[in-house]
C-alpha cells in the first residue's frame, strides 16, 4: 500500500464522528500500525530530516488525536516538525549554552 497517497477518509471515515463505527476504528488502528512500521525505514533511508518522515509523523499524530490520546499526538506533531527541519526553542537554548561553555573554557586559558 502506498502510505503517502491515500485519502484519510479511506481509513478514518472522512468525518469527526469517530466513535460510532467499529470498522472506522479498525481502519484507523491499521493505518496507525502501517505508519508506525514505516517510520524506521524512512528514517534509515532518507535521514531524520525529510518530508516523507514528516508526513508519516504528522499522520500518526492525527490518528492519535482522533483517539483523544493528546500526549502521543503532540509527540508525533513535534517529531513531524523536526522531520521538516523545524528546530525547537530547546534546541536553540542547548546550542547557546554549549557555545557559552566553549567560550568560557577558551577565554579562561592564558
């Protein structure tokens, strides 16, 4: 199955009424499983920053949010941003603190 070119309605029912159809839930579970299986090969083949990995992470986040599993959803939404090359504030703060430490150690030398 081509996981990059599917209609989310095909797996999710196409609407926000997720609780009334067990077939839709089974389809979403299957879609979630397929996306999770795709993450590792995508990362190994294309690296951590690539749009295919970003799409997979974002889709996993959407599926978790449809289940109401917000913590899992947010983790995958943040992973999607990282896969698209968006850096978090924490990344910038870590680099700044590392640069300051390097500057302090080199300036303390005679």
